């Protein structure tokens, strides 16, 4: 359980919302609706307040910002029966669970990096390639993702595989306390099925080893079969799942 809580803390440090507020051991996060993880409660601390009081304060935090209260839950969430308590209060599941997978860096380092390299400096071309891969065109959402990337505190590596002078695949790596976290793994549609995503991950593994990392974690939707197959080839195994519960709007209840 301690390792699960650690991975969740590391991931929270790598995905930094616009607003973060500590509430008696919980972390309330708000990011204008861009990514559920950055716009949800990370409930890892046991706290001293009663559960109803904490839930009321969390709901007020999101209501002031026009968002529903959403919780990111995992086996390390506290109190231990938080998922059941939220369900009893009308919070509903929000999407399929996400697998958090872990692996040693050794396997990824054996994959040829090929046309991929890593820069420790964020740039607009990297962001443009990521947005093109994911179909993100809304200027507000692009700006929000830019701000999130610029807020990351631990050492960050921006991997890119280049084909004929174009950024074809990208991935973000964040290193902290011996772990490499992998995020924003994406390949532009016209360059898919060429192993470029693997190349970007391999480049990040080599970069992270130079920063003292020995193990790696990532998050992948349980419904994303192609990604699960790719990560299995690199030695990743599911360590645990996390999921979301959200408080419906009054009209939906």
C-alpha cells in the first residue's frame, strides 16, 4: 500500500493543476476541466475531520469553480471505505478504471531509440505534435496543457521521434525518487505502426537512467487494448487500478 501511495504522489507532482488546495490530508485539484486527474480530489491522507465535513468542504471548493466534485480513488485512498461512502452519498462511477502499470527500466533500454531523442526543455513544436496526435484543437485546452507542462517541478524529459524533419511521436518522462513516470505518449496518425512510440519510450528510459531512475510507472485505460499490448511487450504489469466517482448535478440526480 505504501508503494501505491508513493506512485500516486509522484504522479500528482507530474500532473500539476492550475489550483491546488490541501484539505486535511486530501489534495483538491482544479484545472478548468482539462483532464479528470488534474480536476479531482486526491484522497490519500487519513485526516482529523469527520468525513461529512471533509466532503462538504470539497464540494464547496468545486462549486465555487462551477465544477462537480470528483474523486480519484485507488486502494491507497483514505479513509479505506471512501469508495463505498461516496457511492452511498450518490457519487457515481465516471468512466472505466485506469491501470497503473510498473516495470523495470531494463527492458525499455534494450529497445533501439532509433530516430528519438530527449530534451529537458519544453518547446511549442513538441506540444503541437502531441495535440495533433490527440486531436486537441481547442485553443483553451491547448493553453491549459501548455501551462501544465510548464508547471512540472521534478526533472522532465520531452522525447520526440523525428521522421523526415517532422515530429512524429512524442512522450513525456518525469523522474522523481528513483521512478520514471511516463505521460503523453502519442503518435501522429500518419506515422503510426512504425515503432516510433517505442523509440520515444526507449529514449526516455536511457535519459531517466542517467537521472538515477530504476523503475517506471504509467497509466493506461483498461479499455485501450493496443496500448496494453505495447506496454506488455516492454515488461509492464498492472500494479493497481484507479477510478473516479463524481457528484451528479442536481438535475441529473
